C-alpha cells in the first residue's frame, strides 16, 4: 500500500488551532498544507505498480 495523502481527525491534530471547526481544519489542510505535486507523484507510482498486472504464479 502506498499512502498518497493522509488527514488525521484525531482531536489532538486540530483542536488547539481550530477547536471544533473541522471544516476549517479540512479547508486549510486541502488548500494550504497538502503538497499536491507530491501526492500526484505518489499516485502515479501507485498506478504504475497496479498497471504491471497480476503476477503469473504457477499452480502446483
């Protein structure tokens, strides 16, 4: 498994800065903290692995 991007909803992740405003926390995360170029590169790597196809494992 390759993680493309991760957002934690654990209370300690956002409470001090955003209190109970999860919407603002998600907005800041999505629009200011995520490196979308890095996420797209990870996704491209993951897709390359998926596109290799199923391994040919002989059945005994």
